[in-house]
C-alpha cells in the first residue's frame, strides 16, 4: 500500500466525521469547480477546514486547488470524453464570446456597465478579426457567456436585468469585475496556437503520460471505465491496482464505492451521500420526461434482446433500423400517456436526442448501423408506465 493510501485510511479511522466532510467537499468541487464568497460560504469554509487532505487527494489526480480570500477554484484536466462534453456544452459562438469578454474585462475598471463590457469585447473581436454581427444569435450568445462568467464569480451583476440584453443595445445593468479571478479562468495551457493548430493545442492541454493518473481521472470524472477502451498500460493498472493500493483508496477519499466487473470499473455514489440529484452532475440519468423514458426503455430492450459480440463482452447491440422501429412503437403506445407531442410525431428526432443523452452519460456508442449499449445500461428496472398527468417537459441535466 502506498503512503498516500495509508494516510487516507488512517484519517478515516481516526476522524470519520472529518473524512466524510472532506469527501463531501471533493464531490462538490467536481460538480462546482468555482466556489464564490457570498454564494458558497459554507463550501468555502469546509474547504479551508480540510484543505490539506483535499490537496493530497487532488494531487493524486494532478489537479490544482486555488484557495484565495474570497473564492476557491479547482483546476481540473479537460473532460475525459471531450466530444460528449462538447455536445451538451456551450455553443461555439457562446464560447467565443466568453473569451472575448474575459479579454475585454482585464482592462476595464472594477465597476462597468454591461454596454461597456460588450463594447470592449467587440473591440477585442475586431482586433482578432473575428466576425461579431449584431443579430439575435449573437445577443443570445453574449447573454449566455455573461451568465457563465457570473456563475464563476468573474463578473457580478449588481443592478439591473441581464435579460434586457436581448432587447436593448445598452441596458441599465451595472457589473462588478473581479480582476483577480480572471487569471484562473483558463485551467489548462498549451504552447501550440489554437487557431493554426487546434488539434495540437488540444493534445497539449489534455496530455497525461502517466497511465495510472489517466485511470484515476477517468474513474473520478466519468460514469464508468470500460476495458475495451483501454491501452495495455491502462488495462494493467485496472487489473492490478484498481482494487488495491491506488483505486480503492481514491474511491474512499471521495466517499464513493468501487464497482469492479470483468467489463471495467466505476466509482459509484452511495445513496446516502447526496441530498439531490443535482449533486451528481449536470446530466442525471434516469430522469423525467420523454427522452429519458425512451432511453430507459431502449436500455431494457438491449439488456433482454440485444445482440452480443465477442469483441465487446458485456455490451448489447441494437441495429439503427430496429431502434427507430422500437421508438415508433413506444411513441404510439405513450402518445396519450405523457409523451411530448413533438417526439411522438418525430421518432427519428427522438432517436437523436436519446442517443445524445445516453452517449453523454457514457452508456452508449453509436457506430455504423448499430447502437451499442454499455454494460451498466442494464442495471435499471423497467420504468413504470407514465401517468397521464406526467409533465411533458424533458429534463436534461458523469452521470
């Protein structure tokens, strides 16, 4: 057993309350990497009480904890599955405005109007030769970007309604700019040029040469780790160390349970470790609404009748055409029992949304002509029949 593993287990033995609070804060930081004074004072106080233990655990992942007077910032590595994150993350236009606003805010005073901030961002766009037309798409993107900055505590709305941006050129909105937080917006850096060499830049910011650290990050930061995805060094770590001196102590430090199967492994949140589903991440599954209901029904079908393949032990496959046929049948069955009318009328569109939901929580791989359902997709019971008064609004939130 490594020294770090011994230290974690010793703390759990000597002070279980402290270990439980440390685990709670670690899980909170995974979901909410920015804690800001005035909004997250309880979380910041818990970080300060357990800072040494938290830093020790995060050090095993190569992640950096920034603790300053009025905020806490966890600087993580990029998402394990970048494409899945991007599918439900900010749009490219919103992301462009996010960084234009960051660049503009650096040179502005601590108190500015929203109009001043946007004007400075447009100047930055012109300097970088980025098109920034004034249309509704741009306004929605600017509003979303400002709200992302506000979530991080980089800017703060002091007076006025940000939503007026959609109707007015210079609404009466006063912002505070917290300049000392701007430097912490970008968590990962690369020397390549993201404009001329985006693939090289992404490779640099996501690089991690140590297979043990890669595996720790995957287990902490994703729904599950599957054996078919691993290179030989990662597979060796999963075989020899996930239950022993490395994986299990890490799971315990986060207050998680380790599940190990022939098909892979997962860190699972115990039912008594969270108060609401929001504490599990931004894409809870199963969930309410038509898309989530259809997804669980397909998971159930895959488990009972799906195809098997020797090269994918534990996975179950359904052909594209069969997926659409099943969704069409479900749509006819549940049309009057709570399913949203737009999905009942367009099963093909529903299939796209179901695929995005299941892929986002790492339970599905769509390949040529086939939907492959991951082994954990069979762990849920068949959902109950929806009530006729069930809400028609879909809910989308590592899993």
